[in-house]
C-alpha cells in the first residue's frame, strides 16, 4: 500500500487592507479609542497628578495634589477638572474642599478594552515592507 502525503489546507487570510478600506470596516478598536481620555492623559503634568493620586490610594484635595508638582494650585485645579471630565478621576465636594480620587475600575476597563482591541487586530505574521497594495509602506 502506498502512502500519500496529505497537503496542508491553505490558511485563509484576508488581503492586506488599504487605509481607505480599513476605514469602512467596523472593529472593536473603534469603540475602545477614546479621544477625551487620550487628550486628558497627553500632558506630563496631568500624568504626574494621576500618578500622585494613584500612589496615595485615596481621595486627595487640590491642595494636597498641588504639593506633588511645582505648578500653581489654580493650574492643578484645572488639570484635575479636565481629568475628571474624561472619567479618569471622580470628584467629591465637602464645603469648599474638593477631593479627587482615581477611577481605578473605569480606567482599567478602558485600557484593557483598548489592549484587547489592538491585540485582536494583530496580524498573524509580520508584514514585510511593501505589503500594502496602495504602496504606502
């Protein structure tokens, strides 16, 4: 009896998308990218304020947070308000004292969703230069 070698089935792969074609497709990354969140986290001072509050592990007043950096309290207050509007921080008011706390669960959920969306789009193998049909690479 002669043995025949079975051929491996060819893997069905989507052809490389052009940027124009990719724009028309819907993917999880469309919902995971939040411009407001990235805008809020795009400033060095705001990042240091978020890190300061995260390391404290509790709600901090504007005055307490202002001690973390060499920026005026009014500027810190504006930065913290922007971070709160973006959903990075929560706000609690007690009379004249405004305290900000990190929204750990919401921020982690947003970043995990973004990471998962990016991971889902990762090609099976690295594309070599010139792989795009429209010559952009």
